[in-house]
């Protein structure tokens, strides 16, 4: 595992999420999400982890049929804004305040119940230790043969970004077949930030499709 174990403090997200001041709150879906919808990736029971103010998941709800959506975030303010936006867009999404580093089976989330779990820029905020707990919780929630879709800032990003730049080698170590996963593909993509982000608006990222195996 990489020695670069720095991660932004959770205080940052509690202070900024839902206020419009976070560089991740672009008030529209990420372009990578539009592409995933065009590729007909989403179906069945979908869980969006770290949904924030819900621009991604609202777009999915409006453009994908026959899908049941749960969206979670650890910041209550973000979920409040998300619920309001979903109501304005007349889409049916179950929102919950959940921290994925806690015991997820003590929440309203369902064990072994999600066909797809979407993670748009959540995994890259964790320390090495927190990653282990996060991945354990993923396995508790996703169905056997389900797909975990991960969007993270990648090692190809040369600017000194605050989120960790995730290495392919780390992904293959964490999501190995010995750990009950199979990485089906890792693609290059872009994660967008707000126009006032001092480091730019387009960050080199990875889009990974990772299957839970029995």
C-alpha cells in the first residue's frame, strides 16, 4: 500500500457540503455520469455513496427507467439540500445520513441488496486504515456479482490536489480476488470542479468497474 496516507479531515466536508462552497458542488451532473447513463450501466437497486447535493443521482433518476435508488452522505446539510432538489425535480430517491466508516448494518441500508454501488469522489478522501473499513462495508452492502463503480482522482494528476491521487496498484491490492473482488476495467476519465477552484476544473481520474465475487 502506498506510503502517501494523507487525507483531508472530515471537518472540511461538514463545513462545506451543502453550502455551495465546496469545489465538488458544480450544480450539475458530472460528465462521466452522463456517459455512464448513455452506456446503460445503471439498473436494479442502486446505492450512491457520498451523494452530496445529489446532482449526479437526480440525473440518473430522471434518465433511467426501472431503477430503485438510495443515496447517502455523512453530512446532514448536504442531505437536506439533496432532498429539496429531488422534490423539485420530482424524482423518487431514498436519502439517508450515513457514514460509511461506521457499522452500516445498524443503519437503514440493506445487507447484500444493491446491484450497483456508485462512488463519485468518495474513496479518495480516506486514509489507508479507513479504506479497509470502507471496503468491508461495501462487501456487506453489495449483492454477490454486483458492481462497484468508483470515480477517483488518479496518479496521473500532477497538480497538488487535496484528495489523494489513487494508484492502480493500490486498487488491485485492495480489490483483489483474494479479497472477494474482481476489477473488470479501469478507465481514464475527468472529475470536474467548480470554476473558482484554484487548481483548475478538470482533474485526471480513474473510472473503475469492480465486481464482487463470492
